[in-house]
């Protein structure tokens, strides 16, 4: 506190000596002046953390001083003090970006509160956040030792996500590390939970079966299309983690209100070819391959592995006996996005408009390949921030505004999330082994069994067999597969990148959100 310097400009500064002495006794350094011109001269030669500025000074007025002062020190908070509550004065002051204003006569505690609010706010919030997580830490730890069901896992992950976002706003590096350790512990327990239950889920023999990729449209979209009036935009943002949704939520809620904020579970592999095809088809991969062979692409097939989503959705709708008028669009770049926005008025005659946005997935892959993206999205905080910045300036933001204006509804979801990979685990297999870092398909593979969930009979998990003896292995926690040849070079290339395909909270527990007009 002793390092905080205040400049106070008031033509009646002599009458304010008791206030100034009060602040000095509290440890603040206070410089004073009785004119706007002198305040500007002083500010050019000395550093100040906050400025108190009288609105009604002779000569250069408070508002005139404020305008010039903001050109010199744009980021220093200015508290305007005025005798008048006239609305135009307040509007002008607020429009000039004052931090706060006080009405005369002011008392010392008002001044102290204004300082704390504007200078100590971050520290006070940080302390409260840290204290809140310290209290929650033990409860989360106890929960992890319990036998959680799927709903309890989603609630726990929501809790962890909340503290992850909040603690990152603080400067408490030690507590952030504690949370990271707890997230790692949670992922270790979650991996075991998935191993015990996954085959029962996909075979429908579990009382604890979550909504999965192949049941999402049936259970979460079709029923809502019956109930929601008007047009619905069904937006699938590829590779959207739940924490990314939470930082995007305020942008959506400037125009719409969140009616439901839920999670569902991606199937394995948590990769676009499997999870998103299952989502649009309403079927597991082997069932798509069997019933619609021309619409299924295997790992080694040439071409885009998700090129038949519109046809798969139409087939699912037909099987469900639904006859909604719908459109489908996939946005791969900003030009696609702009064309989509131009066409929005024509889409309002549809009951549902399906829009697939590939930005976040491209960002994840680009982060591996492009150094600039690596710098911009170095960790989860930066990854979230970059996603927020993208939405704020993307055509999707125009779509959100349009939907709100037309009283349309939005159902927002994704096909899978991603995890920042840190620890390599060796795998050895044939040359034709698939390239994904979080899952492998092959025969005669060697790997660390403790690091993976293995499915030796793919048919049990409704996964296609590439060979008669194909095995699928899914890596758990924040590990990734690396080959013994050129091991160090491979690890250095991919460590600290965001990947998907395996088993983690971040990849499997993903958002399904309903937003309605305000």
C-alpha cells in the first residue's frame, strides 16, 4: 500500500487536508494541486496509480482536464468528484472513461472505498477466490474417493472448470498448481470409471448410461424441436471444450438466455470421424458402416472422413419418423461464414438449421503445426482467450445477433473436446498404424497396458475392424503415444499441444446448451 501514489486536483484542496492526512496515515502517497493545468503538468513528470479530479474547477474544468489527462495516462483510473448530480455531466464523465464518481461532500471512508475498489479489486477478488477453492479442495478430494455416477462426474467437472477459470484470474501460482494436480488426479479416476463402464454404456446394459454421441440428437434435439416455437439453429462447434463454452457464454448471453447448460459424453475414439458421424447418424460407427456403407469412411479411405453429415442426419430423421424442414451448412473459413450470414433470412422458413463450425478444431491442429499459434495458445488460459476472441469477431457472432432479433433458438454443442498432452507413453506397431496421438488401431501392438484402455474385440464397442485382429487402444489422462524411433524429437514436437481421441474429462464431457430469446 505504501507504494500507491494518488494525485488529487481540486480548487478547494486546502479544505480537504483532513482527508489527505487520513490517506497518508493509511500509507498512501498523496500529491495535490488546485488546478487542471497544473495537474496535467504534474502527471507528465510523476507516476500516479489513481487520480481524484474535481469536476467544477475554474480555468480548465474537470471534464476538460479529464480529456487531456486520458491522452497522457489512458490506463490510470480517474475518480471524478462533483457537486452536481446533473445527468449530462455524469454522461460526459462516464463517456470519457472515468473509473468512478463521487458526489460532494465526500467523507474519508468513501475515498478509501473508491481506492480499494479500483486498485485493490483484483487482489481482493484473488484472495476470496483462493480462499473459496481452499475450502472446496477437500470436498473435491473426498468426492474423488467416492464411486461417482455419470451425473456426479459432470457436476464435479463443472466445479473443477469453475475453479480453473476463476483461479487463473488470480496471481496465486501455488494454488493454480494445486488445482492442476487435482485435475490430473480427477482424470486418473475418470479413466478408471470409463474403463469399467464404457462397454456397458454403448451396449445399453447400464443403469448409469449417459447421453452419448449416437443418442444426442434423438434425446436432446428432436424433442426440443417439437417444443420450441419458431426456428432452431443447431450449431456444432467442432472440438469445443466445456471450459471454452463457459468463457463464450457471456457473449451469447448478451443476446440470448441460457435455458439449459448440460454435458453429454463423446463416444470413443473422441475424434471427429467417429464422434461426429455418430452424432449426425444417431448410430454407432459399425451400424453406420453396416446400414449406410456408402456414407461411412474408414481411417485409410481417401477424402474427408465427415463428408456425409447432411445425408446421415436426414436418414436419422427418417428413422425417427420426423419430417422437419432443415438446412445444413459447414463453415470451414471466414468466407463460408460470410456467405452463411447473407443467407440467414432465407433460412428462417426452416424448422432447424444445422451449422457445423470447424474453427476450434482447426485452431487445435494449427497449434501443433504453426509456431505463431503455439505462441498464442500456449496453455488452457490462452486457448480459452483465443477462442473468445475468435467468436467476438467471427460471423458466428452475427448469427447470434440475428437469431436473437428473430426470436429464434440456438442449441449449441460439439463432438468432442481436447486435452493438453504432457507425458509420452511408448507404442510399437506396424507401419500402417494410424497417426492420432491419443488412440491407435492395429494388430500386434506393444504398449504400456497401465496407460491405456484396450478394446481387443472392436465389435463389442461398435468400432470397425480394419483387420481381423484389430485392437483399439485409448490413452488416458494427459499422456500421448510416441514411437521409440526418434523418440525425443517426436516428444518435443507434440508435447504441450492440444489433442483428442483418448480418454479424459476434457475430451469426453462436452457441452450441450439450449439458448432462447430474452
